[in-house]
């Protein structure tokens, strides 16, 4: 094994063959890579990734913590990636980043009546208009329309491409102002429900080992406008073709709670009854388990919550979801137990991606029943979606059903979700595009090595 050491203060990376050096408080961040990586390009990529702000901020966080254990090393800083640079075209405001209250204040500050704000709001979000150009703002007072066109922008995204999978799932690609690309997925369902899956970040810092997006690392947070516009655009582009878009899930690129300010704002805009008017029960925000942000979300938002669980022991979760090194399973679940005890008819959705030989044993199923005791919840078993470079193998359907049966016998409400949009890399965990810098592969616990693909 080769260990890579980073010294943030001096910007130095040292590669050493020593396997016995123990992480210390001063140098808490070690990543163990298979020695074979030294012989291929991925070492270079790993070193570049180690130099990137997302990972350096992880080391920085852990340095300042009291623990000297390497297990705390992988915590991304929540402040590191805030906003993209403001547009420089005369500092125009982006309307889709405003809640209705803020829009009203803005309209009044320019000398117009609040009623004009409502008319503008409806043209942005309602009545099948979903305006993206000023000439679509029909029926507005001329002076008001001129003021809006002089001081505001309607859109935050540029359409780039749309890809259709054989099962009807569509993946829409958008270019952002700074040239980065995000992906949004629309999933039609035969029960009259169509879901749009929105991204909240470009890439992701969490480095879940089964997720393609995680391998990108984090480029930046999306603004509230960039998040909202994905849902507006999906309705505008596809409503006629696939029927009304009824549900929103924040399960695209990124960890939504790593960008919680903009995510809560975007969710508020989406559920406004004069606008897009999604039911709060049908807007689901998913997290890998950022506990403080999860508490904040439950207190400030009435939208639904999903928690990506994916393991029944800390050992496995530490490996496949490094965020668990900071927020352990017991803390995550106890927080949910406490926070949900006072909420009426609110259930958290646990997502569980099934990885053959890793988290899909019948013992896992029995442990899962125990772990969720006392938490009002549903459990969603998700078929793993392979992608290039992934080391995991799908659990077969028969085993998923046996796993499901144990949960059901234990009193759990269980759903099973099979892959959608796989042939266009539009399925869960498949979004994004890898650059030359990639997140490092985490050390695989000895007993799981035989369950993984021999080479990736
Ligand atoms: S599963 Fe979600 S949180 Fe984890 S790396 Fe992928 S996008 Fe990020």
C-alpha cells in the first residue's frame, strides 16, 4: 500500500511507501490507494484531486477537530463553495432566484404595485407560460415590462441537449453561465406521475464510492435560480409529451444539504401555490447524512426528506459513504428519531442502493429492521446502476426480493426501484461528466475485496 500525505499549510504532497505511519492531529488526512495506482494515470489524478479545494477543505476541517483519527478526515467544508460569480451585465437580478416575497419587494422598490409582482410571478411559473423571454411576458404593463427587461434576467440556464432512454426517461443537459454543465432527469411513470430529478451542485464533494457524480469532485454550488429553472424548463419542454410533471426530487448531481441555503430557497419557490405549486409532500430532498443541515431542513422546510443509507454498519458506510466518518450511523438515526417524534404523519424515505456482497446479506436486512426501529419511515431498495470504472456489482432481483421480504416481515414499508434511464447514463448515481481530476477510490475493507470487480 502507498500512502499519500497532504500538508495543507505548505501545499506539499508526499508519496511514501510506509504503511505504518499513523495519522496525527497535524497530518490527519491519509488516503490509502492500491499500489497499482502508482503505475497508472489515476495516481496523477488523485494527486491533483488532493490539491483541489474540496479535499483540502476536508483535511482542514478534520485538523481543527479534536479527533486525531483518520476516520474524521473526510469532511468537506460547507462554506468553501458558495456562489458562482455574479453576472456582470449591469448587475441584473435573476428573477428565478427570488421567493415571491422578495420579488414583491423588488417590484415595489422600482415604484410598481405589488399586484404587478403577482402577474410577473404567474408568467414565470404558471398558466403553461413558463416564460423565458421578455416577449413572453404578455399582458404586463408596458412600463413595468421595460423596467423588468432593463434590470432583470428571466433565465439562469442555457439548454444544451436532451437524450432519451429506451424506457422513456429523458436526460436534459444545461450549460451554466460559466460554461459548466449540469444534468436534469425527467422520469415518466405509468401511474400518472412524472418526476423531475434536479441537481443542486456541479459535481459533488461526498465521494460516495458507488456514484459517478461523486468521482467528479465538487465544482460549485448551484444558485437557487439554477435549481428552480431545471423544474421550470422540464415542465416547459416536456409537459406536452409526458404529461404534467408532478414530483420533484433533489437527487441529481450534488449533495443538496451541502448547498442548503439555496436548496431551501429553491424548494420554497417550487411549492408556492401561485407559481409552480408542487405539493410539499411531492418535493423530496435527499441527503447522504449531513446531520446539522438535516436538522435545519426539518425545522425550516415542510418538504419531504430522503436519507441515503446504503449500509447497516459503520465499517461499510465509512467506506462507501465517507461522510459517515463524520456523522456515524447511530448519530444520524438518533437525530431522525428525535426530530421526527414531534412531527405528525411525516415519514423519512431511506434509500438503500444494493451492492452485491457488500450490503445485501440477509443479516444486513435484519440489522436494517433494527436500525430503523422507532423512526417513521419507508425504505426504498434501489438497484445499483453500474458505470464505467465502478467496482460494484448489482444485486440480482431474486436477492432483492428476499431482502425486501425480511424488511416487510420486520414491519417496514418497503419499495423497490429498478433502474431507469440506464442506457443514457440518466439513472440514479450516473450523472455528470468526469474531468481529468477525479475523486480518489477509498480503501476497500479486506473482507469485501472478493465481492468487487477484479479490475476497474
Ligand atoms: S450519491 Fe449523492 S451525495 Fe453521494 S457522491 Fe453521489 S451525488 Fe454526492
